[in-house]
C-alpha cells in the first residue's frame, strides 16, 4: 500500500536531517506535524520509523524508503525544470505535487528520460537507482558538469544550474541553451568551448554551472 503524502514528507525530512545534515533524528515540531499526527502511526505500523522520547528515528527499512522518497522528489524537481521549464516557487510547488505520483517503475522511466541526473536544480544529490548503475556500467554517465569533460569531448546541453540572472543571460547569449551541441576545446587555464561555429572562454566557476549529456 502506498504511503500518504504526509508520511512521505516526513521520510524526506528525516532523510535530509540524518543523511545530509548529520543528525540522528527528526524533531516533529520542526516538521510542523505534531507527534500525534496519524502519519507517524502510519510509518511506525509499517516499521519504517520509531518514536523515542518524542523524536523520530529511522528503522533500517525506513532508511531505504526515505532514500527512494527523496529520489522521487528530486527527480520531479529536475523534470519540472528541464522538461517543463517551470522554475522558482512554481517549479518547486509542482514538483511537490508530482513526486507523489511517481510510483515504482515510473521514477525509473523519468530518470532514464532525464539521462540519470545526479543533482536536483538546487544542487542537492539525487540518490541513484538501479537504472543509474546500469547506465554507468554501459558507459552512459548521464548529465555531468562541463568541468567533468575532457578536451575534445562533445555532448548535448541539458540545463544551466544558476540562480544568477546575469550569468544565465551571459551563457544564453553564447548559445548555451538546452538541446544545443557543445564541444569542450580546452580546460586549462580557462575553459574554451564551441557551440555551433563560435568559440567562447569562461572560468571554472561558470563552467560548473553548465550541465551536459555525454
């Protein structure tokens, strides 16, 4: 049986608190869901979490479920940005709604369509799935920053990851647009790349914000 949206949100928050922020538990008050919310009972009944002294802790089964829940959320964010071009608060809100529709199997299709992205639009890691491991075994490394390319390598621009509008405009003026082909000419002392018949030089910080499908 699929978990409720509230239960999935609790797992996401617990995953971030434990796996990414180095904590050991989640304080329900920080979630905005009181400790007597039925969603906690739903999770404890399925042996995914346990409550001790008012705090929420992962059980082994819950850790894996939390990983897949955060994976679906961040894939949904990537889908909103890369495919539907929904950004900012609108993209975040739509991703929160859509993630709950990504049942097992659908997330694999979305991940494959996006070429197995490794980070969400906010730069946070997307936990890899089996499909990602299979793609890497076959030599398909998915979407990577331009800085991961070697001189002479070519790929398709997937997206630009920056909230700086001036950087975005600068790159777009160079032709750095999703779908365009890009060739890295050199990576030292500056990054020189070619889009179409034009070549441009940028520094490493800007190159890190260009993500390319190999």
